[in-house]
């Protein structure tokens, strides 16, 4: 796992965060994760295997 801190928000992160909040609030929530020291957004990358 790693902390996600990229600006601007990556499209895949935007989709994932939309499951936790409404689609209209994704950018606002992401901004809070980036600028609030008490909030951290973690991500885990998996290799996709096309079988």
C-alpha cells in the first residue's frame, strides 16, 4: 500500500473515491485528503491478468 497524494486526481482514484462519497463531492473529498494532515488516502495496486 502507498499513500495517494497526486495532484490532479487520477481517474482510477476518482472512480474508487466515488464509491465512498457522492460523485458530485469526489473532488472536494480528495482535496481534504491532500490538504488535511490528519487524513490519509491509501491505495493498493494490483497487476491485472487477462486470462
